[in-house]
C-alpha cells in the first residue's frame, strides 16, 4: 500500500491524501481496478495515462520478471530523472535488480530470492568505483541480499548455527534457514568457500558443535570438495 501511494504521488496533482485513498481501496478489494478507474478519471493527466498504460500492460500481458521490470523502468526512468538530482545512482540500483530478474523465469521464484530481506545499503555504496581491487567486504547474509562478488567465503556453516539448533524441530523455520543459506551461497559469481570450526562448545545448549551444516552434508565431494586446516 505504501509503495503504491508513493507511485501515485509521482503523478503531478496527486497528493498524499488522494494517493492514500486509492491505495486503501486497492488493498481492500485486492485488485488494481480502483487504481485504473481512478487514473482514468484524471482527464488530461499525461502522468496518469502513462501509469495506467503501464499497469494494464503488466496485468493483461504477464511476462517473465526481467521483461516486466523493463516495462516498469520505461515508465519510471523519466520520472526518476525529473525528480532526483542523484538519479544515476538510483538508476544503478534499479538496473542491478533488473540483472537479478534475468535469472528467473517466474515472478514467484524471483520473489523467493529477494523477499527474505532487502539490501541494507545501495549497491553503489558497497560496490563503489575504484573499490574492485584488493577489497574485503564483511557482510551479514541479509545485507548481502541482491549483491554479488567473484569470491565469497561463508563462515560458520556449522550444524547448530546454520541451521540454528532451536530450529531443528520446526519445519517452517528449517526451510527458512535453508533458503537463507541458498541466498548466501548464490552471492558468489566464481568461487564459493564454506567454512566451519570443529569442537566448538556452545554454552547455551551445553553441546559441542563439530559437524558441517546438514544442508550441505549430502553434496557430493566432486561438487563440494572437503579440506581440513590442521595446525
């Protein structure tokens, strides 16, 4: 609802109150119809006509995520350039999302990847010009959402940590943690290294953790070679 309100307020003459009312009706009816009818009522508004055409195209002609986003960007780019002085920076983030969409054939698979948590920083901030050399980026899995690096090291891929021991009895939580590990693993373009310590005493549970995550234990060694660092 908030996202729809913001999109509507980009139309000249549409303020916060009007956009909120249209968004509320769309939410209550679980339909785009109130939006389209409201846009049609804005006679002579080029912005309303363009948004209406974009929404109709998306709803009447479903397409893969990358094609759908390309249509949205065709509508949004002129508004972005007119409204924001830093539009190149904002556009770069949107283009990065477009590249993520290209991996997916359906909207549901794309949303499954990006809805755990959005990135906490712009791709421009994290992958800034001049920082492609010997740079080490430390990140949580959630903050890395939507970003990629040539080489990625995942730490503590240890059963009892990934997944957490308390999640073992809850099927939904286990599946969520599996998806989270998938998100982390797919941040690597070329090389992925999974690491875990052995014989770690966890005070909270009173147990010793020493096995790799159960999510990776069935991966054959020709795909995931095993190495041990012995001091």
